C-alpha cells in the first residue's frame, strides 16, 4: 500500500512538472507571437524551477522544454533588437544621403618632373560621377602620350572604386601620382 502511494505521488509530481513546462512553453510562444506582431519584448517569460529531489527522466524533459522556451524568447529579443538596429541604420543612411556633397570640386595643382597635373571631380548625391583632367603632363612628346593614355584608365578606375585609392597605371607613375593626389585634394574639399 505504501509503494502504491509513493507511485501515485510520483506520477502526480511528474504530471505537475510536465504540465508546468507546457504552460511555460505556451507563455513563451505567446511572447514570441506578440513580438512578431510588432510589439517589442524585453526579457523572457518565467522559467519553471525543478526541485533537486526530482531526478527522473520527466524532470530532464521538463528542463529541456523550459530551455527551448527560453531560447525562443532570447531569439525573439534578438530579432527585435536587430529590427531596431536596421531601422536606425536606414534612418542614418537617409540622413547621410540628404547631406551628401554635390557639385564640382577642383583639386590642387601637383607638380611632377614632366609637368603639372590637376583634375576636377563632379559629385552628385554622394557619388563620384565624373573626373576631368584639367592639366596633364606636358614636357616631351612621350610624356604627353603616356598621360593621354593613362587618364581614361584612371578615370574609369576612380568611378568604379568611388575613391582615389586605385592601382597605379603601369608606365605612367608620375601621371598617376599627380592625378590621384589632385583628385584626393578635390575629394577632401568636397568632404567626400
């Protein structure tokens, strides 16, 4: 008779633990659902505690269910935080686009051993749209030919990179140096 009473009590305890964890899982699901509908949720639903004297497999199952509920709640909180961060980033990008520099800016004259180099840059809505050489090297026919060949390559690279950080054009070291130095001065003037 005593054994039957202990068995009944054990079944009752196991049933209570399973019912308690199912209840908490439903609460966590409700928290997840309200977060998905737009409500920002901070914190997690209460997690049931189990007695140290309960060491049955049902106690382990109860603990696993509450852990998954807590993980779902933490994932919901993380998703809400990510959504808030994305909204803030979008607002910052919109503000930056409206304050982006626009116009044509002229770079400094850069002296090289083959002559002066100077460029201007056109920026529209925060993007480099055109780079125009105002002066290219003029000393010697070979220097002029090299500059005339390098300028379109440099222009294309700058428009692609949207900065003055591009590769040197082989065989046009002085032209590249002058072009990119003048361009960087123009970009600095534009606060680009």
